[in-house]
């Protein structure tokens, strides 16, 4: 199978800059700087990304938390507290009185069920909500895929957006993600779920645990196969925290028979795409 090349240069450079500003935020020298913020309220991790007026990363933060389950907010108050705390910390690091506008994202097809809850969490944390979009579509703001599928394997769900000529033609979501990987690992290794989560995140353990993850990878591949059936999809790009599992792209490709790619650090692609989708006005 010959693979076409997907250029992730912009994505990888943006993620690299974001990783650096998490450690060393860049303060603006302007009197009234403009910021665009993205809030990714994930099942396993909450990420906040801040871009400047040129849509370059200037600050960011992330925190592992359990305020969302299978893509749905289950601890509303806890989620607000976490996002508000991260907002205040970033404001202090940037030396600004307030980060005003933020965008958010939800699993595809859940807007009528939980879109309002996610927006209300971001609003409750003190932001003006300027946009709410689905996660894979947000990720493609960074990936810039014109034709193909973007699959966001998060902590609780696997979401997919199919693009044709740069436009979304199909979105969907299914409840399988990193939580299910951790449950399988906890069972196989006879360890508590929380310990399995930490063990799974450590890249040093990926080669060892990969065979145990086979059944869940099969499930993810089955979800993708079902969603791309009937569409002209010749490549798949993986993002999301669970896509950080070393070799998962090769395993999914083998199961589907379609070229599968992922950027260097898929965990931060979606939150950066959310920030790129932020506006300087209330729109939601």
C-alpha cells in the first residue's frame, strides 16, 4: 500500500510552540493585547490554550481530571472550578486583568445533549463564550486536512469528522476511548483504575502494554470503519490524548487498510484548534 504524504508541519510547529509556552508564557508588551482562548473539557484532561492576535501560542495549561465521562459533564461544579482556576493562573502569568473570550468543543453529534453544559461550564468559569464546535472539526483548524477523516480519540469517546474539499460532510461519535483502554489494562494487570491511567500515560510502558490494548484498538477501528463506509475517505488523521499511545496509528492502519497518520503530539491539537476558532464577540 503506497501512502500519500500529509504535511503536518504547521501542526507540529504550533504544538511545539504551545508546549514551550506552557512552561514559559509570553507576556505581551502591548497596552491592550488581544487573546483567543480555547477550552478543551476532556474526559481525562482539561486543557486551556491561549493565542495572541496573530494566533500564535502565548500560554497554556492542562490538568488531569474526572469531571467528564464519555464526553458528558458529570461534575458541573468541579469543572467550573478547574477551568476558573486555570483561567486565573494564566491571567496572572500573562499579566492581564482578564482573558475575556473563549471557544469550547464537544464530541460530534452531542450538541443537543451536552453542548449547553460545556458552554455553561466555560461561561461559569468567567469567559464570554464565542464559539462551540465539534472536536475533530476543531482539530482540523490545525491539521488543515482538505480531504479525508479526522478522528479524535479522547478519554471517553471516539469522534470523527469527514472532510471533502475542506468542508465537513459527516460527523459522529461513539463511546470508546482512553477510559476503556485503562479499564482493560487495569483488568489485565490487576491494578486500580487510577494506577492503570498513570501507567498508560507513561511512554516507557507503551511497548509492554500494547498487546493488551489490542481489543480496544479493534473497537476503535470498527467505529472508524463504520463511519467512513460509503464516503470517499483515502486517509485518516488521529488526534486526542489516547492517540498518544505509541504505534496506535500503525495498528489502526493495519486493521482498516487505509493510510493512518498522527502529528507529533496529538493531545494538544484539538485545544489549539478550539483556540483558533475563538472570536472576539459573544456568539453562543
